[in-house]
C-alpha cells in the first residue's frame, strides 16, 4: 500500500510533468505528421493539423492522429508496470505516470464525441459505420486502455483517504491543464503573443513554454519518486 506525500516539491514536480507530457503528446503528433507529409501543419497548445492537402494525398497520414494516444497510453501502462513490479521509488513514479498523462481527459473528451481516437476512427471508417457506432467503439477502446491502470492505482493506495486521493489525482490534472494551457497560454496565442512560428511549425510561445517546462521537469523529476511512499 502507498501513502501519498503531498508537499510543495512533489506537487510542483507533478504539475510541470503534466505540462511537459501534454506537449510531448502534441510533438508526437506533429513529428509523425511531418514524417508522412514532409511539411508542418498549424498548431497551438492543444490543437494541431496536417499541412494543407496532405490528408487527401496520403491517407496513411491519419496515423499521426493515433500516435499521440499511443504515446500517452504507453506511458500510462508503463506506470502500471512500475506499480505492479517496481521497487518502492519506481512505484511512486508509476503512480505519477498514470495520472500525469491525464486519463480522465482522454475518457471525458471521447465521451463527448471528440478526441484523437474517435476522430481517427471516424476518418478510417467514415464510409463503413455510422457515427454513433464509431463513437462507441472509440470510447470502448479508451476505457479498455484506461481502466486497468486506474484500477491498479486505486488498489495501490492505502485505504485511509483512498477515495479523495484517487479523485484528486484523476480529476485535478485536467482542470489545472485547462486553466493553464487552454485558457491561459492559448488565450495569449489568440491575442498574438509570440504567435509566429519559429521551428516545426510551432508558435514561439509554445516553444518557449516547452523549453521552460522541460528544464523544470529535469530539475524536479526526482521529487516524483517521493509522491507515494510504502506504508
């Protein structure tokens, strides 16, 4: 059983890791898209696209949409592996990896009919199945990928305060990311703050944010090993 250790250090390390993993998810999208298209599409902090005409000329480019979730769920399942098989410090990191990748955001977005997974299935099967069936398949796949790691995380927690800790780590990352990234940083982009592309078709503000967050994660990463301690 693990006891959660909430402190400034552990919460800070968790926060900046959420932000970095969110950007890593987007980078996986755009680099895969570039691999298929040979050009960069437009993007902001959470929405990206293939460059103009690529989807029509290369139907395989839809793989770029799937690679983001594949990357994210791979880390979630790595976290589950650490919880099940890792030593004490790795179990703490495993717990962090499951929730820093925001499984609730993936489930919630798909439940509303959006998200990478449902969109990709719509493109792939648009001429074979109706939208409702595609949505149900997408949601089922996301739940299948999310629920086992979440059950493992639930069982790993000490019984005292288990419900509140689980709900906090399950829900809070999406709320925090929404306020910081979608409302705050995307709001600045919409106002034209450092909105010009520097590299990879990426606005300068996004590149600066990524660099700062990467440095902060490098500095604070070891604190993730202290988030959850064995009883």
